[in-house]
C-alpha cells in the first residue's frame, strides 16, 4: 500500500474519523480533509497565520474576510452577519438584502418548515452577495427580557429553539453556503458582555443553555460554531476547554470549525489549546501573538495546521473551492414574499375583546394610524444583525393600500398625544403602533415602552374606544393599559413587509396563528432574574441560581400568574382538543407516541399549535412541566385532524453530571396537550422504565 506524504498524513490524522485516507490511497478522489491537509502542507508560516483571523483590508473594506492564497487556489472566505438576513454588521458598503422578520418572530411561528424557508432566503442571499458563511442562527435562551439582543433569539425554551435551529441551518446550508450557530454559550445579556463571569451549574447548562447548540451540531450538521464573549464558570468562552473540547468536540462529535465573536479571543495560546480555529478580528491575538507562540513552541505546528484544515475541509465539502460564490442579483420579490409570509404567520393576537378584530374595510370611512412606528417600517433591531432592506412598507402604506381610496387614512407619529387623540376621535377606528428599541451592545433599562408611548395609548383609547394596539417589540414589554384596550396584536420586528403583513392581519385576510415564545410578565419584578445577583450580576458575576427555572418554568414553579404565558396566542376562530392517546409505556427505543384530535370549532380557517408538555416524577427534580413536542395544523371551519407526535427518550431524561450523560427517569410521567403552557385541557400518564 502506498503511503501518503508525511506532512499530509499528519494533518489528515488530526481531523479524526472524517478523514478516510484509504480512499485517496486506492486512487479515488481525495476527501475534503485530505485536500485541505495537502494545501496546508504547502503554506508558509506567514500564510498559515493569515488563515487564522479575519481582516478589514479586503475589497470594499469588508471586515469579515479571510484572504485567499491565489498560488494555492484558495479563494477568499467572506462572512456575513446574521441572523435576521444578510446583516450589514459594521460594513457600510454591504449590499441591501431582504430584511426578514426578527428571529423572535420566527420562533412565534412554532413551525420548523417556516424556519427552513427563512434559512433558504438567508443562504441564497448570502451567496448572492458573494459571501461564504452567514453568522446564524443565534440560539441563546431569552433568560433576561431586557437583553438588547433578545430579538435575535428563538425565545426561552430549549426544545423550541432546537427544532427551529436545525431547520434554519438546513435551509441556509441547502444554498451552498455555511451556517454558524452562535453565541456558544449562555450569551444572555449585553451589560458587561465582554467581562461578565456566569456561574452556571453543569446540569443547567446541559438542560437549558446547550440543547439548541447540541441539536445544531448533531442534527443540523452546522459548519461552524461561534464562541461567545462571557466567561462561564471562570473561563472565557473562546478558551473554555470544557465547552469547546469536552462538550462540543468530545460529547457531540463536532467536526466543523470554531470562530470567535469579534474581539472575543483573549490569548492565542489559551484559545488555540481550547479549540478555537478562527479569530473574528484583525491584529488580534491570532496574528503576531499566535505566530510567536508557534515559533516558541507554545502552540505546535500540528495544532496550527489542524485549525486551518478544519475550516478549509468544510469549505471544500460545501463546494466553495470548486464553485466560489460570485456576486449575483438578489431576487427581491422572492425574498419579500417569504418576509411577508413569516410576518403574517408569526404575529400573536394577545387580546381581542368583543371581536374587535378583524376590521371590516367595507364598514369604515376613516382610520387613524398613529404612533412612533406608524409612518415608517420597523423591520428589525439594531447592531451587527441590522439588515439594509431592499425596500420597506410602512403600516400607513400597507393599510391605505388594503382599504383603497374609499377610506380616509390619516396618520401622526404620536409625539403629541393630544393631537393623536384628536385624530383618533375623528376616525371610525384607531390603530396605535408602539414598540421598543433593542440593539446589540446595550440592554434595555427596563421593560416599559420608551418615552411617552404608554400615555399615547391611554390618550388614544380614551378618545376612541375602538382602538387597536400593535406592538413592535423584540421581547416582552409591560402593558399597563391592557385592561382598557379591546385588541392587542404583537407583530415583533416584522421585517420589510411590515405594513402589508399588518394590513392582512388587521382586516382578516390572514388569521393570526403565532404563539408567544417568551412569557410576558405583569411587572418589572415578576421575572426569573429580578435579583441583582442573577442580573446584571454583582462584582462581575451573574449567578444562574434560578437553575432550570428559566422562563415559564419559573412562573410555574413559583406559582406566579404572568400577564401572558409561554405558548399563548389567540385566533379569529376557535379550537378544541380531544381524544388524547398516549402509549401506555415507552417502546424499546424509549419513544412514546402521542395522538390528539384538534378541531376548528369556529367560522374561519385558521392554524393551531398543539403543544405537548411533560411532567416528570418528583424524584427527577425537574420544573413542573416542559415543552417536548409541538405541531402546527391548519383547519377549515368544522374540520378535525388527528395529530401524532413521537417523543424520544430525551423527553423523559435528565442530565447526570457525575456520569456526564443523559439518564432516563423511570416512573410515571404525565403528558399534557393544549394551546399554551397554561391551557392544557387533555392529559394522560405514561410509564417509563
């Protein structure tokens, strides 16, 4: 048998089981790992260093560029920020792209199919702008409602986030570009984000904060993982050997590459030893400091080669070497259609007293559309994830287009509450569009709507009882006027098709079907992290002493009644659950089959989400109930469908720290099904051995 050249064989050996040397030896085409190893073997040390960090010196001032090596046929590696579309980041020259609704809106859809469509648009347009990787999805739990980046996440439940992350990654990577799940791990606040130390016990990490990352790796086969800013249990994420080596590569078998968040690399040796492959920063530790560490023997040449081979092999496997991405036109219509569809399917109807919605355009002569987000679209949050939209449709524009010239639509920005109230009083109906401002780099000071928006709502509803409030928020906000307003619609940050989607929802062209992926509290102090020790931390440390009780788990465990519970969302029709069937015991693989009839008992076609929660035996030490399955079903009036879901062994397991593995909890578990975490009309026990 012929042997591979020594340098190539050594590099291939570092990659692990994905490298299959015999294939190349037998005369077949070399594996991506073998091709990558052969290229690295031909690089000089200086060339190798250029492959370990990004630079801002590329064409157009792109700050997320790893320059190629033309003599070796290595193309430029270009990175786009995410996760709400092709983000501009800090690059003013970034091309416009489809501004999709914020990821928190996608989470409200409870629909992996929708998440995949979202990912297809993201992946396609990443390729359209000539880039290779999209930094998406962002799967950190919404532990802190004030978090300035809560809008980028998939809510407060790890199971929901896991299902959406896998689908989103599959959509992105189906387009021949790479996805990058972030921010690994527990990147839960912007306050002191680069210095905060988070004390999190191992079980809480594995049951709450890591499952979405695990699913991204094991099921989504994500190409890259971004390590985060915070320190976890005393070690910064990008040099945390337990998280990067033991968990990510050891327990989960990750074979992609690890990239830092911008300036999250603290030391070259520490990050290289932990397993970080690429630094997102020019002139950082992975430049001269890394080179000197190699020369001094503190980082071996073998380590350095492995860092590069991991990424190049992934690029080769995705076709980025053989078919480099080139700039092509973005299909604005296709992206806009998905943006509108997502916005329509993810809005959450929070209140609808007296069937105030939907509005009847034929019965109206005048509409007042007021508020700070009425006259301009509010497509997304701020910071590196910001997308320069191809176009926008404001609420006023969308509503006027929907009702036509026969209805007078008047608007005001709401800065003068008295003027807005006067306008509302002279109109048949008033629509008040209010919201919050979330952005990377800073948390919200509190959960209240900013400025005088609460007073604006009070003034308008006092002037016209037929007032509809529309929320543009990326996370829970306080609603002190909720009892006086007949209808409230949460549309999140709705993307570039804001106004068109809103008009369709208000006038019943679309039936709202979104469900809350985050709990809405009644007050500032009614949250799981309302103590300084938990958030923002004391003396530089945030203590996760709520443990497993994140989000709705905490409200359930504490017996607290939130304003609106996790999973909640109304419809213009009504639904009923019945005929629940549950396997009497788990099968030989630990799986349990759950079946339930979902019936549309109203007069409109609509979609309902059957949510499956599991209550473990008290001996497990778990929260009162946890989401373990869901399915969205569309029904005509009077129609019934039998929905079947299969729960795997993980649904009945806990993380055992001593053995570092998932352990099935034997005994009597209870399965409950309904339309929110607080409305579960049918339940049945199941015996797990």
